C-alpha cells in the first residue's frame, strides 16, 4: 500500500512540477498502474537487475532508488540519479541495480537479456561485485537466485525484439522476467486495433516460456501471482512472462492530454472503477485488515516524503556546463592502454574454467599466430583473432558474440573462442545484429567486457538503435555506468569488389554522428592487432572497421604485446623535401581500401614529379588533427580519398573540420575523392562512376599541384 501511494503521490508531484516549468522535455506518468511498483517492492530484490522503459519513475523508487534523487534528475539537477544528464526517461542507479529508463520502445529487451546472462557468467566464472561494483574473485553465494526483470508495454511487446529474447532466454535458460504492463494503449492507439495477439503472456509458448495474466486492479493478486512467477525463475527453471492488465489514467505524456481522441469518458470511468489504490482500501478496510485512520496516516507519511523529495530537488544546484564534455568518454582519447593492469584473478579464473586440453590447444594456436606475426605472414583477420585470444586470457571478463562463431565467421576473427572459453563466454548468435549488440550492452553494464564481431559491418544497420544507446549510455547515466564494448568487423567499399549496394554501404560514415563512440580503421595486420587490444581495454564503446577485401590478402609484421592509441593517424609515406620545396607535395588522407590504392599509386605520382604525405586515418573519431596539421604545414594542399558518400560522408566531416580549424594552412580548396551519392552498382563498368580508386588519386594530386581545381 505504501509503495502504491508513493507512486501515485510522486507522479502527482511530477505533474505539478511539469506544469510549473520545473520539469521539461518528455515525461510519462504511471497513474493507475500502481500495482506494478507494488509488486516490485514486494518481490524484486536489490541485487536483481532492472530494465524499464520511459515510464519508469515509480519502478525506480519501488526498487529502492531515493525519491529525492529521482525528482532532482527530473528537474535537471546535479544531485539527480544521473547528474541531470538523463532526465525523466533515463533513471539509473548502481546501488539498486536499476539500469534504465530507455526511451526507444522495446530497446531494453535485449539489454535485460544480457544482464541476465551476466548473472550466469558470475556463477560460471566464480565472480561477484565488490563494494565498488567491480568484479572480484569471490563466487556468488550458493543460494544466489538473482534475476533480471524487464518492463515493457503491451504495444512494445509486439516488437520483433520480443521473439528474439524469448528464443535466447529459453535457449540459454536465462533468469529473466518479462513483465508486460498492458494498459490497452500503444501511445493512444487501442492496441487490439493493431495487434492480432493481445495475450502477450502466451507469446512464450512456442519457446517453452510460461506466462501468467493478472488483473492490475487487484494489487494483492498482482503481488501473489507475480511472486509465483518470480519464484519459478529464481528456482533456476529459466525465463517466464507476466502480463499485468491496467488502466493508465493520464495521457501518454502531459504533452498529449488525456481528453484527446475521444478518451475523456474512458478516463473518467477508469478513475472511478479501475483504481488499484481505491480497490485496495475498500477491500482491506471492509474486511477489518486496516482502519481508515491507519491508511490515512500512511498516506500522510508518504506525502511528507514526496514533499521532501521536491524540496531537495528544488534546492539542488544545476550541473556545470563543463560536465557535458567530461561525460563524452569514460577513458580519455589519449589513454595509454599498455599501462592498464589485468585483473589479478585472471590466472585463477582461467585455471578453473578452461580445461588442460583446451588451454594447450589455444596456446598452440596463439604461438602459431605469433610466429606468423613475427615473420610478417599474418593476415588482418588472424591479427584480430590473436588480439582477441590474448585479451580473453588476460581478462576473463571479456566475452564475445558473433554469427557463425563456432566456424570462425568469415575471416576467422572469433576462431576457437567457443572451443576454448565455452558457450558462456563465446556466444554463437541468431542472425540479428541488433539483438546481440543489445545483449552485449547488458553484459557491459554489469561488469563484463563484450566483443561483438560483425561478419560484415553493413549488417550493423540492424543494430543502429543499440549502437546509438551504447554511445549515449555513459553520458546519459551521468558517468555511473561504463560501456566497455568492442565492435569489430570487415566492411568498406573496395574498387571492383562486385558486392552490390547493400554490401557496399559506408556504415563507418553512418555511425560517425553517434556521440560517445570511438571509431577506428585498420588497413594492416599491425594496426588491426594493436587497435583491437586497446579497444578491448577501453571502458567505452569502440568500433573497429577493417577492409573487407583485404582481410586475408594483406599480410605483414606485427609488434606483439603492444596496444596502439585510439586517437592517432599514421604517416605511411612522407613527401620528399624537394617536392615540398617545389610546391609539388600533397597531403593525402585515406583509410581502409584507400590505403592500398594510395600506396600502389605513389610511384606513378612521383613519376609525374609530385609526391605525397600519405596518412592513414586509423582514428576517424576522435580525429587526429595534430598529424593532419603537421603535414599541411609542409604541403599546404589536401586530398581525401574517401570510402564514403559525398553527402554525409567521412570526407565531408574532415573537410569541414580542416576548413574551420586549419584554413590558414591551405593554398587550395580541399580535394574530396569520395563515393558518389548513387548506390554502388554490381557491374564494374558502372561501379567506376561511384567508387574512387588509385587512378582518381593520381589525377587529384596532379590537379592540386598544377592548380587545375
């Protein structure tokens, strides 16, 4: 009863503060659905992982999050749960394992599955959280019965992500509660008008996942039925579903008034006949359980707590402007990853989780790759695989997700991972990148360091929502939750690769606009190895793109056991002093397949009497402007051989930044040799009109040096 009244009173206070302009942006209230926070208070434990959606204030408070901190977050204050960086739709709290607050409908589903997987990882590896929520070499207690719970609306339950997590949760026997809050409305649309199956609790039948439907009007039934479902999950039997039928008294948000779309009468009826608090009071006063005076006193105490929360929020300070930039990355761009220490418990965990035969096999594999690396015979794919194995042995918190993982995927990047570390750390995934990027995000929020291998980076388009949230999470949570996730894959567009438009999309350009991501490229085994190791050690989300047509053909030496910086470009060829003095030198920026094209063009360029500073853009974000400036101070001319489109491409971003920051170093307009905005054709005759190559670079350098721009 107290939890339900706290939910009602808090939301009423939020509505009042919103109307007064003290809370801004989007806000979604939970009035009428109080039996759900009642269940949370009754049956969900502090150590359980909780993932909610944008209507989560009451779920957070029922989980034990301080109401004052929640209200302060809504009022943009530094004392808020996320220092004012998250707002109404993004409440997070480490101490109670309340992990969102997610604004994109249904995105939280795979995150909660990943969190559930982290519980199994804890048990399998013998790790648990210390007082700072870092993994320690102490196993969970023998009676560990933690679960992960995900809240979702009945409209969101129709999303395809639901089928994916039902499959994964059933297959892996995840301790996951899927709690559907069914108020009959997908925003304002009557859900039965758009959904064929409104019995969400039955969706799991096909996957062997049981479910239960309860009436949210009866808080005691919700508590009892919900507890039975939760006990089933805690007993180790796997996932289950709970559907709570409710009526939401308010509109979707204060910006969407309840009287719109003919719902005024419906709302009046719901308040009169479907109020779980009124129903509770009528039942338990009439049967003598409580007196009216006792409940009145309880409500009085709750109102005092809510008033104190509002007062705390109002008196708190706004966050400083500088905090926004400080929350961009958990690790500074200039971090030296060679100095990061491995967990002291690595050897002990490896000894108890990797059998002698598996350890012997993987050490032999690693030694073979290291010999190839020393001899200059290792490929890009094998260099990444070597880095992954070294880091997975160095830090047992490291996990990996990929399609076709058991077979090594297309370029051997995850080769022998499952055979060595087992399915618990090396997961072969269904064919949906958004699903397993999302699960990786949930693991990363709970002390693990997932690697996601994309067989082809173009497939990452399926995971744009999850990639976006991965980039945002550190900042959105006020810096409370790191996001140590590494995404790696082959991509880009090589001249004459004959893959057609869908396999030739510049995902590296698409993700450049996602805040919080560090984005790198590697066109050599040395770069691929060193950057991969650094990314796995970084505490934020990183994305490494490797050239799809060079994964096996490009071979070279690797400096072993060394991490490379994630914010530096590489000067691969320096123009001669004589060419610079004659004003016949050009700075060339390129990456991925452009590196091979440029290197193959150097002799032809020199034969024409010109020369280039060839710079490989190993860091696309953050961009290494220092290296670019140093070169431009010599050449004063810039040509970008770009593997992305003219509109919105990498070259467009770099050209703009150079023009803004280094304009005085330029003697000519920036020359952009980029992909045309037309889709990449399959036929090589047409493809030449879209994809730039070495011959275009030779012509571009000639034009710049002879002033034919």
